[in-house]
């Protein structure tokens, strides 16, 4: 057991998840690192150890209920509590028009982006409601796509719109357990997932143009702020984006 705050970050091996995991470690959190591949998680843990931080690597496919169950069992056995969950794991499906998206690709995106977030939220609820002191915070990684779609991104857009519904339902059902839930909607953070944007991506008018990106550390600072609030206060929704990206007035 530890007196430090315990955080769980999914998709912690790269990009936004890695940056936020390390930012939380710098703030004194013990961070449970979840993701499908052990090697990137271990690399994040190694960087955390260089900072003098503690972490726990638990390879997990968040779309698998049994693996998610084992993840939360490990947290409960190792630390006995959970103070923060950052639901971050997510994928893009192949960029094709709606009528050409294969069902398997649709289902994979729904299973990871939406069902995975639900399963982790459910696991967090079951720990947070029973621990002493009671309660905790859940932050969902939404997206600009939770408000405005990109062309050829139906599964990502649909799941990110659904994350907004999950955030609201979690906020409501969490009240009685002192569980706060908010959502951060991110636009073009520089990571492996957005590398193509610096070259050129399809726009609503059919053209292909590069889009500005921002440093992923800007996202990490925003999440740390959301996490720093007392449970009596909550950032319900925050949008953090590259200033000049085509969102305001998109399409």
C-alpha cells in the first residue's frame, strides 16, 4: 500500500497516454500503465523511474472484459484504491467513406474506443465507491471529432460522440459515490496517430491540406490541471487544440 495518489492511464505506451502518464508521475502520482503491448509500457515505466516515480505495468486489451477485470484486480491488490482514471485508449479505423467501411473495422473501433472506456469506468466505479476516503475522478479522452466529423471517419466520429454520452452518464451516476467525471477534447496533438496531418489530410471540401499540430505536453498540462481539482469541483468539458487547426468553421 502507498499514501500516494493512484492513477490509471490506458493507452499509456505512446502519444498522449505516455505524455500524461509521465506528467502525472512528475506530480507525485503512482501510475498504472495499461495498453496492449508490454514493450512500450515498459519504456514509459523506465522514463518514470528516471524521474524517481513508481508505476505498475499491466498489459491489457481494454476491449476484453476478462483482461479489464484482471487489470482492476491488480490495482486493488497492489494499492487498495484508485484516485484517477484517464480513459485514453483508442484507434482510428481505415479512412474510407461510410459505405465502404467493413463491419469488422467498425466493430473493432467500437470495442476499443467505446466499450473499452465503459469497462474501465465500470471497474473504477467499483473501487472508488468502496474505498476510504470514497470517490475519485475519471477523465475521458474525447476529441474534436466528438463535435465535428472528419471525412471518411464514421467509426471514430461515432465513438467519440458516444464518449460524450458516457461522460455525462458517468457524471450523473457518480454523484452518489463522490466520483467526478470530465472530458478533454483534443485537436491535433503531435503524436504517432497524427503524423499524417503534417503532410496533408482530407478536408470537408474534398481538398487535401496539412493541418497545424500542437505539442502533446500542452495536453498533458491540461489533464494535470483537471486532475488537480478537489472532488467538489470539476471541469466537465475542456477543448484544447492547435490554435490554427480547421475546427472553428470546419467544412
